[in-house]
């Protein structure tokens, strides 16, 4: 039914509206303004899966909503649980049949969810599985939120930390990301503290500066992965567009505007960026700004021949940074046994689907 499908897609995405926008829409439909807050709380605080659950809304209003809006919800396709640390990896189906993955991690200080911001990615980082097939489309704010809502309902536990570090480049989907951040941290919704939200970027300089000016208290993480332009260009095509010097200016600006300490992510790739000279060069860069360095032993993907640095090399690299008074941690590898790296589960799923199709 092509017409129906087209109409479905044109419907307003209810879960991506802010409370003031919802008020405007509902009063425009002849409803009382207080209904907007009730509806908002059903969606973003009580995490209602359907209109039927919204028991204090008149049936006639629920009917109107059903007819005129799109109520975003994700379907769980697969959940993998790590036997090592309880980390869970979720694969969700979107309404157009695309799939995205999210990760739920349990820490002493609370539960953390890592969400995807796009279906696929067009940044082309050499070691990353999410980007191998390019960008399919941006996620809507509601689809980003819903990853957290669906996991909250499935685990029955509150999510206190959110990291936008799954598939996609969040700053390449800037407007939707910003709306998502406002809805996520809104006091009438899940009310996640801005300080517990991290957005990770491969380094889109103009958007980093714009983010600095939004008046948010979120953490900005920069995927650096190399301490000079030449090496960085070999690992990340985006380094051809922005130099490390420009990145440093952007993070310094972010710190100046927000007072938030920057995180530098550095994936250690064996014999590529893990030497003592690399550590010394990285120390110089990191020493320029108020930051924290997060070392991530690269998670090898089968499409590329990058290997992890040896454990003693990782430690030596860390020690060198510490001697240079840089604040550094090695990221605990969560969910090693469940396709841990970004985009691996989705790729595996798509691969299996294609195989089934060709077998059929
Ligand atoms: N596009 C954003 C966020 C998604 S990637 C960014 O680039 O920051 C999240 C982090 O995981 C980034 O630091 C990314 O470089 C890193 N990453 C991706 N694939 C990886 C792999 N196979 N091993 C280790 N880190 C990886």
C-alpha cells in the first residue's frame, strides 16, 4: 500500500517534540494545554509503549493522536549478554526495517547506555566496523531516545549515564542530536543529568564550536587516535579536512565556554600509534588543555588487519603519559565476548540476512 506508507512517513514524530511544541500542537487541535504535559510524561517519564497505556488521556484524544502522529517505538531483534561482565548488546529494528545497536553497561556508579546516532556512518575511520557500508540515514531524536527507553524497560533499571559512542557521527546529525540532548535531560522526562552525558566525535571542528555555545554541561569526547596529522590521516579520513591544531583550538574553546574537561579517546593499534614517541607527542598535546585521556585497545575487525597493542605496551604507553602528568585511564573492555566493537553486531545481522536471502 504505497499511499499509506507515504502518509505514515509524513506524520509528525510525536516523541521528538519538546514540551512547548507539544503544547502548541495540542492547543492547535483544540485540546487543553495541560494535556501536553500529561502526554509528555507518558512518553518520556513513564515510557508508555502505546497510547492504550495513557489512561488519564481521553479515548478521543488518543484516537486523534493515533491518526495524526507517528509514535516511535523500537522492536528488540536480539539481546546478547556478556557472561564476563553482564554487558548487554541490543539490536533494534526501526520502522523502515533498518537496524541499530546499543550497549548497556553496569558500573558501580550506575548504568550506562551507549547509543547509535546514525544508521551507518560516512566518516570512514579505518578501524571501525560501523562505517564499512557508508551512511544509510540519520536517526531521529525519538529513535535515539527510544534506545534508552527500550533498554530501561527491558532491564527494569534506571539509566544514569548516556554516551553517544555507538554507530554514527553524532555531530554529522547535529540538529537531531541537540533535540535529543534536550529531551533526554529535560526535568519532565528521564531527567538524565547533563554531566552524565558524553558525546563523542571524530572531530568536526565547526560543529564542536557550535556545541560549545549551546549552554550545555555535557562532556565532549574527541576521538584523536594519533598525535600528529600524518598518522591521523592514515587512520581517519576526517583528518584531511581538519588539522590537529584546529582540533586543539576547538577543544580549548569548548573548555573555555563550558568549563567541562575534555576527553581524548585514543585507540591503541599495535605498531601503528603505540610507541613511546607517540606517547610523548600525545602528552604534549594533552598537556595543552584540561583533559582526560581514555586509552582503548583497538577491537580488531575482520575486514582490516589492525591488531591490538600488546598488554605490556598498553601499560607502558599509559605509564609514559602518567609520568608526563596526564590524567589517563585504560578503558575496561566490556562485553568482549559479544561482538564488542562499534557496528559489529549490526554487520553480523545484515550478513546473516543476506546469506538467508541468497539461500532462499
Ligand atoms: N563517530 C564518533 C562516535 C562513534 S565511535 C567518534 O568517532 O567518536 C566511538 C569510539 O569508538 C570512537 O573513539 C571510535 O574511534 C572508536 N572505535 C571505533 N571502532 C573501534 C574499534 N574497532 N576499536 C576501538 N575503538 C573503536
